[in-house]
C-alpha cells in the first residue's frame, strides 16, 4: 500500500489539480528504502520460518531414526547376549562332559600306572637284593685279594730288605776295602814323596843352586776360591748393585729404622745406613791372594841384583852354571 502510495505520489499530476501535501525527493527515497527493508525483512522472516520448519522436520526425522537405531541396537544386543548365554551354557555342558570323560580316563590310567609301578618296584627290589648279594660277594673276594696282595707285598718287602741288607753289607765291605787301598796308596805316595824330598834335599846340599826346592814351593801355596764360587759371588754382587741402584736410599733407611728395635732405633740416618752397607760389602768382599812379605823381599832383591850369564848358557851351554837337582 505504501509502495502504491509512493507510486501514486510520483505519478504526474493532472493540470489544475492541487496536491494535498507535496512529497520531497529525499522523503521519497527514504520511503522507498523503508519499503525495501520491510519487504526484505518479510521475505527473510518467511524464509527463516521455512528453514526452521525444515530443520524441525529434519530433527524429528533424525530423532525417529536415532530411536529406531537405538531400538534395533538394543534388540541386537539382547539377541547377542541370549546367543552368548546359550553358547556358554552349551560350552559349559560340553566341558563338563569332557571333564567327566577326562577324569574317568585319568582314573583308569592311574590304575594301570599304579599296577605297572608296583610291578616295576617289585622287580627293582629283587634286582637290588641280587645286586647287594653280588656286591657283598665281590667285597669278600676283593678283601681276600687285598689280604693276599698285602701278604705278597710284605713278602716282597722282606725279600727286598734282605737283599738291601746283603747289598749294604757288600757295599760296606767294598767301601772298607777301597778305604784300605786308598790308605795304602796314600802311605805309599807319602813314602815316595818323602824319599823324593830327601833325595832332592841331598842333591841340593851337594849341588846348591838358585832354583828353590819343590817342597819349599809347595809349602808356599795358598788356598784360593774355586771359579764356581767366584762366579756365584760375582752374580750376588751384581744383583746387590742393581738393587742398590734402583732403591730409594732415604726411604729404605727410614723403613730400616722403623723396623729396628732398641734404644738406638730412632738414631738411624741415611749416612748410617750407607755406612752399614759399606761395612757389609767390605765384610763379604773376596780378597785376592796376596804374596808374603818374604817373597816380596826376595823378588825385589832378585830384580835389583844383576843377572849372571844368559839363558843360552844357563840351559846347557859350555859356560853355563845350571846344575841338575837329580
């Protein structure tokens, strides 16, 4: 109606007609805008109502579908539970039947096993008794054999002892004979040496010379250590020297002082420890053989006195002075 009025208001006026109220262009635009807004609002309201109706119908349909699905699901669960209960009941009955059969078979098997075991136990007991009797007989036989072996061993030991005693007696006789022969040879050798010494002395008295007698030279011989003893002492000295080079002398002196007991234990110093090592070395040192003072004087006199003759003359030349001592 408003739009119709606006259209009528915008229509050309008849000549001679006077409008009741003049409408300006701005008011006309405002009226048109309001009319458009109202028309759009009415259209939006109508569309909204239609959409709400459609949504309501869709919601009702969804509710009905959900209720139907829920009802079907519950019915399916009920049927499934009934089927499961029936299956469990059937399975339980089957298991009970199988358990009864199993127990029956177990009882029969147990009876058979018990009878078999009793028979095996009786056989084992019989075998054990026979084995014990055989072992007892074997023990008696072994004891008899052991006693016989011990007796044989005692007889053999007695025979060996008698043989050893006989051999020992023969050995003692042989040792005594060898000792007697050795004594006789020693006496003969002593007599021979005395005879030779007497003859050498008589010859020296008749024909004196500068060559000393053999008995004089033999009397001047001195005892010296053997090569084995010297090598052993050399090895010990090398080991002690190596130990001395590797050790810490100050620490070793403190340890030695702590290990000692007595009033002078705390007075052990490094110098005292070194002096002790030096004294120990000098005490264990092997001294080389030294000539006697008489020999040194004779050698000095012989070296200072002029030599007479020449080696050629002394060894049998016409003018030589060498005399035989025999």
